[in-house]
């Protein structure tokens, strides 16, 4: 196996242009090296990007844009993220321990495209787009279209993720990420859920719900969103939305949990998530979503 440390972004893109099909990109290594050591991946060439300044940083100009090499620790502590993308900050804080958070990257989490990837559900509720680059130019792909299957993305062999852009929540919205796992953090999600809910008085004017670890890819629960839009988060609406979410999910049995268990916890997790969103939006005196 050959190891190449990219000296610049242009150098990295030239390696991918010439040898893309042979190359595995290495950023933090928290996914790639685990797969390699477990015998699930046998790269002939590792291209290390960790020191490329062009893929670093978090900026806000309407949207929040984060470089592909932004770490989970940065996501969980950056004020721009914790203010406008609260569910993303909360999700990043649940990924592994401090050592993993210090080196694991948001671009790597997306490129790995695990069904249980914690950062993807919050980015879906934030209408995120993935900015891709190769030696010939750049293109932007909505995150929902970037994810094409379990561990599969729309990334071409000669491309890198340059950055991810996401729309922050407005002032009238509440947002949360909830994770069902054997422990609240340092464990792969049995089920993960991100929610963003906006209100006009008691009435829900906008809602976005995304889940992970219950289908081949994390996905937006649009049928459940439609049920809740225009409601007051009354018990009937929340119960109906929970059933719609169960209908949309395609969970599997694995060593962490059964498909039946994953489906069973979805309605209760949704109820809890929208209740927290309501409280965070300043509606603590409203009726409970029970």
C-alpha cells in the first residue's frame, strides 16, 4: 500500500485525476482505518488530506459553510454551529469519545455514508448541500442526492468533498438531535433523529425531521412532516406522524438491535423531539405533545 501526503489541494486533485480508482482518501481515519484493520477495505493507495488549509474552517454568510476537514469537536463547540445548527452540534458531540471527535471530520462522515452517520440527519434538516471539486471544476449536490445507498455516494473517483453548506434555523424555530444507543455517546446509533420545528403562536408552520440507522441511508421523513405542519403538536397529530415515520422506515436486524425494536422506538422518539423543539422555540407554556 502506497501512502501519499497531499502537499496542496492541487496536488491532491492531480493524484485523484491520475489514479482516482485506486485511491482511498484519508482525513481523520476514524472510518477508513477501522475498515482497513478489520479487513473490509484494501486500498492500494492512501491519500492523506489532513493538512490542507483549503478544506478547513467554518464561515457564516447567510448559510453556514464548513470545510470537509472540520472535526466533530469543532462542530460541537463552534458558536456558529451551536447557534444556527444546534442539532448538528449535538450530534457531533455524541460521536465516539474525545479522541475520535478531535480527528474525525464532517467530510469523512458524509463520504463514508453509513446508515447510522450521526451528522447526516441534522444536515438533512438543514437542507445541506455538498460542494464537490476536481481538477476540472466544481459542482454542488443536495445532500439527499449525494447519498445514493448504504456506503454509496455520488462522489466521483476524481472528486473531493470541499465543503458542506447548511441553512441555519430561524429565530422562531427549535431544533434537537436525539440518539438511541447503549450509551448516549461513544456508541453507534441504534436510531438517531434530528428535528427542526418553526411556529406561529401555537401552530407549526414548518417542520423537518430526519432519521438515521433505520434505512439504507439517513432520510427526511416527509410524510410525518406533512402531518405535523399546521398542527399544534396535539396528541392525535403526533401519534399519526409517528405512524407515518414507522411506515417510511426500513430498519434491519443487526448486532446492535432488531428491526422491530428500531421501529418501536420511532414514535416515542418523535414525540420527545418535537416537544423539545417546541420548548426551545420558546413555547414552554404550550400544551404537551402527549
